[in-house]
């Protein structure tokens, strides 16, 4: 089973393979073009929050909720994979169903 983490880490792509220790191009993972665009937009927004030192708690929560929704959509598109979400703002994994 392949294992992926959705995260908004600075300089990342939004999709990380922790077993090989690198970020993956969302276009090459097998996601729909709609999900790829959603990930790309979210990564840019998360990057902005990082540069603002995560000072806006409401924005952090919004970004994490979007990240969780991206992880849910990724899981539904690739059910054979284990997908998790990692909050860069909170520096922890957040579970979802």
C-alpha cells in the first residue's frame, strides 16, 4: 500500500511520500485535474500564511479545513492509498474520515 501525506509545508507540492522522503508532483499521482488545481491553489495560500508567521488563527483553521477536504478527495480518488493530513500551522497530523 502506498502512503501519502497532504501538507502545506513551505516549498512543497502539497503531496508528500514519507516513505521515500520527498514531495510528489500532484499531476503525476493520479488525481483529477480539478483536485490538482485545488492543491496548487491551497499550497500558495498556505505559503502566504507561513510568511505571515501563521498569525491569523481563523485563516489557519480555514487552510487546515481545506487541506482536510483535499485529503478526503484524494482518498476517494485513490482508495488503494493511505492518505493523511499534516497541519503545518499546528505542526501535527489531523485525522479525518
